[in-house]
C-alpha cells in the first residue's frame, strides 16, 4: 500500500463561499477521496492549521508520497516543516505539487529557481496534450484532455530543465504552458501538475483524478529511505577500497577542531 498524505493550506475554503461550495470539506478531502478509489493507495490528509501543519517528523517518516496544494498562505508555512519535507524527499519520499504550489516553500527549495510564471484568471478552456502517452502518469488516458474552465498559467515557467515533460497545455487566450513535469531530487521523485484553481471543480474531474492516482504510483520509491543521504563522512586512508599512500599535507587531523 502506498501511504499518501494530501496537504492543503485550507484557507480559501474557510474564507470564500464559492470555493466552499465546490469543496465543502476542503480540496484535500476531495483529492483524498479520489485517491482512495485505488485499492493500492492509503490516503490521509493534513492542513496548515494543525500542529506542525500536520506534518510531524514521525508522520513524514511513514509517508511514501506527499501531495501539496497551497496558494494564499505560502509565507505562513513554518520553515522547520519545509526543511523536514525537503529532507524526506531527498531520502526518497515522492512529492506531487499541484497548481499554485509552484510558489510553495518546499518546491522552490527543491528547484532552486524563482519558479515564476505568467497567469490570468478568466475561466478559460484548457487543452492538455500528452507528450508521451506511454508514460505511467498518463496510463489509461487519452492523448488530449479538455478542462472547460481553468486559470491560465503561461510560459516562461522558471524551473530547472525537467527530467520529463509529460503534459503541455494550450489556453483559450493563446498561451501555452508545461503543465506536467518531473524531476528527481536525491532519492525522491517530484511531479508538478498545473491544473487545480480553487474556484473551479477541477479535482472533481475524473481524468484529473486518474492522473493523480497514476502520479502517486509513479512517485513511490520502493527502496528503503536513504536516511543518511545528507551526511558527508570522512573516509580514512585505511578504509579506502584500494591501498593508497598519503601524499602532500592536510589541513585537518583527527581530533582537531573542524575535522570531519
């Protein structure tokens, strides 16, 4: 079973009547319900108002894939939680970042770039084109996906060159955008999926739900967590795979301050 957390800042649903009418239990609950249709996924939720944003070290240690939706409150996410999430991705936890999560602290930290883009909220038709229909994230889906109303995101999207471009979108106003991108950071797989503006019922769409289920399976790393990935141990001469002779000087000796 793939242990998945759907994280949501859970702000719009409490402040905006339209958003609440579309997602009465929250965006996170709708996504978790969609994931639960797959018997191979165990989905739970976490929201920002919870203690430690619902993402304690113990809980993340038991998580295979984290899904992140944020928009209005990126700056209110605690930096200690951000570092905890990033560390778990390096160790092998999968991360799926949705829509405005492109500006979230964990995503920007992992990308190391501004992650900026162009946008327009006008309820435009979005047409997503599959770049590689045989990709696991697109399994069982058509080569063209239509959403009747969405917020426009347009290039340039300032992220590092992806490992794979899975989907490209065209919008009614003429812009295009790379809406499904993958990366590897450490042992963890990352998928950015563009659709999901809070004032449209995007996460009720069956095709979008199938993409999310497929992405969870793709992002799962079956290997044990690489828990010491951030360590930088010294390898003594006597432990080298081949016998070597020390040549030249060294700034540090065992026992000295700063020696590692």
